[in-house]
């Protein structure tokens, strides 16, 4: 991004909303109240809300509540100043090969003079002027890229709803990329505790590397990238058991067929287990407070260190998952999984430069409210006016302080890049809503156009940049031919030579 950019405030929110649609009567209102109150109080210029597990685990029945959720986002009085909204909800669960259950909604404040979205087919920005939400499979929409991870990325759980959605924005002359991501979970505590890193760390690493490669394959000029969602990063359960319970005796609990259904860890001379583990049960006898978890367990949160090209603000909040779903309980964890920082906001080197030159805050939303099993995680960035050019694309030389402390212990904690899978082109048919000033999209609609002969936005951008200097050179040579009497053939040769030189220099840039 180049040229002057005015001050702009960004609020980036990631929220796994699955339980909202499983328990709508209990959770939808307090969740929406917290969200609307936050926007009403702070009035950030641009808000990005990335949702995972839209419709919940029982999505066949849960999807009926998604439109109510969207209607509140579009019509809430607290959000009246957000005059432009774009949203994408992948609700087409019948198309299992593409279904991700992801939802991305973007809010632009009325005071923002420049707001545009990138058209991945037309290879240009389009101004945003109204409120528009798209539903179903999103297959043919050209303003985002959706991908579902290949099934072999998670062999322990062959069917899942994991994937990503990519959008590119220009806000007040600042170009930013936004990626909504949902990575694979830990299917069993009994598997997680067996080794460090666990087998699930490799699944997540492979998927995240796949996403990063897909972003690179788009061929777009580098910009600040914010990738936020439910990464499902888990604490290292194996190391926690060995560090916190070093002298315990592990006793397996067997079923009739001799399969292990639970592990119990006993300290010497005691009859009550200090820790009980089952596939979906985690009971630690000496429970830690939220402050205790933050102080003592942060060093076991290792997965992000496997990605030195990604950065994160210092975490000063307790684990975002798994909070109790019981009515009236807001700050206790369920005894299903070890509490972990699953929900994150990460960014690339260009994003780090933007964050470090801004006023930033990293926090949980609704820490004292009923928000479901995941508390939303937010990054607030208030940037300052700049007139600097976008830096050239270079590899970052260092990680964040937290990454650097333990990076040497995690060289092999995630799987390598994988070329499987393909980016899915999204969808939408327009339906005008008479009751509200917005458009809702569903089903299929216009087919995307080809971006360029090469299929690359980068090629189209290069040609647009090269045409003006080529025309200048040609006109100059024609003038020289007229003044100096150069023959037409000589002028043609000079034109070809200079054009080739311009092409060569542009390619090297």
C-alpha cells in the first residue's frame, strides 16, 4: 500500500458461535448484547467478525437461527452508524465436500470515506455502499475465496467443517487481508496425552501451512494479513502431566474388550486421582483459577511458535475455551478439555508493522457474560496517519518475544506443507429485502469472470502498470522520428528494444 492513509481504528473479533445455535434461547441474546455494546461504546471505523461453527453441531436444525442472528447484526440500533456491511455465511450443509460452517461479517462506519473490497475475478477494488449478506454455499461470489481442507488432513476424523475464507479490503487507503480460519480439534484427550507434540498438532500445522500457501498462490501484492479464527491450538497435555504430576502413577481404566477408556493419575499414598482423563473428560483435582492458568500454563501453549512468519500480541487473558455452558455460569470451565487458548488473532510481518505503529489491545469479549463454550477474542488496532510506501516483501527476521523464548523446542511440532485440495470459488443470487435496507444473497447466481489469460490477478496488475510508460516511450520515439528523420524501420526496432527492456525491468520488480 502506498500514498497517504488517514487514522483508522480496526476491531477484529473471532468467535466460535456453535453453542449459540444449539442453545439459542439462553445464549443468543447475551452474546449479541455484548457485541453490540462493544461497538456502540467504542465505534471503531472497521469491524471484522469471524465466526466458526455457524449453525452449531446440530446444524441441520441450528441453521434456522442464523437468519435471526444476522437480522440483529443488520438492524440493531446500537449499530446504526455502520451504514455498510458485507457478510458471508456458508450454510450449505448438503454440499459436504464444500461445507465449512464459517461466517464472516464486516462493518464499515459512516465516517469512513474510503471502503472497498477486492474482486478476485475482476482484479480490482469495488467501493462498498450498502448492506449485503450472502448465504448458502457462496460458490460463485467473487469477493472472497473459500476453501475446505481435504479429508486426509485429519485422518482421525474424516468428516469435518474446517477450512478458511479470505477477503481483501481497502480502508482509508490501507489495504489489509482478512482470513477466517477454523483448524482441526483434538479428538481425544487420551491421544493428546501420549506424546509431545500430539498427533493433532501435525494436523493443524499441515492445514495452516496449506492456507498460507493458498494465500501466496493468489499472487497479490503483499499487505498486512490478519488471520483470525478458531485455531484450536491446545496446551501440551503430555508436558503438563509430566511437569505438574511428576511422581504420579498412571492407571489405565479398561473396558470389557480391553480397550483403554480412561487414564487416572494417582500420587503416592492417595486413593483419589489427581487427574482423570477420558476421551472428552478432563478433571484436575486441584483446579487452577483463571489467573493461575494464565501464569502457569502459558508456557505450554506452544503451537503458534511453529510459525515464525506469524506474530501475535502478548496474551494477558485466560484460556478462551472450554467455558461452562450452564445457565448463569460465566467464568468456570467445563471438565471436558484442558483449558486452552484456541481462539487467536495472528498477523504477518506487514501486519506486525501496522500493529506496532498503532495503539493495540488484545482481550476477551464478555468475560463476565454467558457467551457459550468459546469466549470471543478481540484485537483492537488504532492506527495513525502515514505517508510511507508499503515495504518490499521480505521474510521476517525474528518472532515475537514469546515465540523466540521456546522456538528451539518446537522445530518438529507441526506437519509440513501439503499441496492437496483446491480453492473453491464462492456464490450468490441477489434477493431484495423489503423490510430492511440490505440485500441477502442465497443460492447460485452470476458466474465469475476469468481474471486474465493467465488466471492471475498479478499479471493483470503488471500490464496496467506497464501501459503508461510504454505509451510515453512510443510517443517520444515518434517525435524523434519526425525531428531527426529516423526511418520508420529504425524507430520500430527502437520501440521493440525499449519495450522489451521495460518488460524485463517490470518482471524483476
